[in-house]
């Protein structure tokens, strides 16, 4: 954090410059999805959710035929996947992809179909549910700098209402690729 002395924060997390999604997320989702269908903010939400679920002891090895690309799943012996919520927010998520697509179209180039998946805010929450077999409430919140806090409050509400027993909550942001 020494490289940013102008920021007066006592707690902060920095993503290492050498963060490689294909390496960090190997075995969580197929490599083609990691490369083509997910924005960097989704990479961060997946990595954080994986770490949290591992630390909580809620994951087990996936022994199904797709285990090659998806090695982990919610341990249904501990918690029913329908009782797990994934509520993760973002401010702009893959918003800069809109500008990238517009520039390509202005230059008479084609846009990639996968770019649409990058611009959707929900792409920080749904890949977490898909990756780990979560079947409970899954949605993204968007509320600028309050997004992470609102995601936490939403997770608490889901638990209080009885719609979930466990909630994976937070926020993920990556304003550039």
C-alpha cells in the first residue's frame, strides 16, 4: 500500500499486478468461460467467493462428469445448495466494455458476442452461483460506493426472511481489464 501514500486508509486490499485469472480460477470454471465470458470484476468475485467458501469449509470436490472444469461444489452434506445465497454487487462492472464496443463499431469493426456478457452487472454474482452449484437467491446490486454494504445488508435480509441460511456477499470492481 506504500505506492499510494495519498490514500489515507488503515485497511485495504490490493490485487497483485501478476493476478492471472486462468491460473487463480483454474478448476472453478472452464478456462474458455474465464477468458471469454467474464469481466475482470467477475474474476475478483469468483476468487473471493472461492476463498471464503474454502475457509468456511463449505466446498467439496466435484465428482461429476464436468469435474475437469469445475472441481468444487457446495458440500450438500453441510448445507443444502438452495439455502445458499450469492449477492454480490458492482458499481460499473464491465462498463468500459461499452466504450470498447462503441469504438469498434465506429471503426466499422465487429463487436464480439461475448462483450455483452462483460457489460452486465449481474455477472459478478451469477458466475459464483454457477461455479459452485448455489441454488438460493442470486443477484447483483448496483449502488455506487455503497454497493458492498448493500449486498451485505441484502444477505442479512435473505437470512432473516428464511430464504437462505448462508449468504455469500460483497462487492467486486475492476474499471479496466
